[in-house]
């Protein structure tokens, strides 16, 4: 039973345009959401996060939107650059006392074409 | 560079063997997490340690164990290895142990191949 779902395995976007990556979750107790970017043969790199008390967080070209009622979050990259081509993982955390493990989606492979 | 180091980078071994993967967290981080990424699978949480104590267990097999030492580095021990254990094993660290400000930073991973 997947608690975090990324339904698009891949996405192709033209350089300079907006990339929108989507993520859905089922556990209403999740209180922290993160996006990681992963290049082949490297570990996931933290990109941006959002707490469940917010609905938007922005960092440069990256913005994450959270819609709690729909249990949906999205990552917007504007403008997209070829160097953004990577696999993007959505992750969620339910803080329970001193436990904070992340539950990951299966990833969306983003290709930004020059 | 996340500041999390993992050794070795690659490991090739045979079925039935035992291996140890090592992780050094970022300076100041007290929590260490282990994740497994198999082919076609997302990252699966295995186990978490906080300041030397086990705090959470995920989908970790009984053949696997881990510990965190006083200097906060961690080791993941995999025994009686099977072909299906071939995967990327990632270590992550964070300052505390969760919560909406506690971001996990990942190491480069160890690629384990069981032949």
C-alpha cells in the first residue's frame, strides 16, 4: 500500500518552460513534505520542503505547493534548465515522538530539452 | 556534497556472505537513517538511530542489523546474503529525529551486488 504516489514516471519539458511534478499521499497524519533530486550513481539531494501548516514555499526557481484537503503537493520549476534533468522524489514524514523516517514516492524522471 | 559519507562505494560479494556498510553523518547530526533502493523500487526505510539508540524500524529483514557508535557513525550489517539483497543502500542524517524542520541529508550510497 503506497502512502506516497508519484503517478507520472517521466516528464519532458522544453528549456525555459515550467516543469510541474505532482505527488499524492494518503496518510493525513503526514506533517512534513520534501522534494529530493537524484542524479544517477549519486545520493538524493535535498531540494525544498514544506510543513503541513503552510501551503506554499519558494526557493529561487523552485516552489512547492501543498493542498492538504486534496492530499496533493506539487513542485514547480521555473524556468526549467537542462541541468534540472534528474529523477525527482517526493517524500513525507509523520513525526511521532522521536521517529522521523521518510516515506518516498517512486520518483518522476524529468528531462529538460535544450 | 551533503557532508554524509558512506564506504565502500561498491561492494561485490557472493550469496551467503556477510558485509558491513559504514556511514558517517554530517557534523552535529545525531540521527542516522538507512534506506534501501532496489531496482524499480523507491527508497525504502530500513532503520533509524538517534544518539546511539534505535528509534524506528521499517522494512528491515531479520538478517540485517545496524548500530550507531559513540562517535555517531553507523554501520549496517547484512548477513546470509541473497541475490535479492542487491541494491543501493543509502544513509541519511539529520540534526534531531524528525519534525517539520528536520531535513534528512543523504550520502552517495553503497552499491551492493550479490552474485
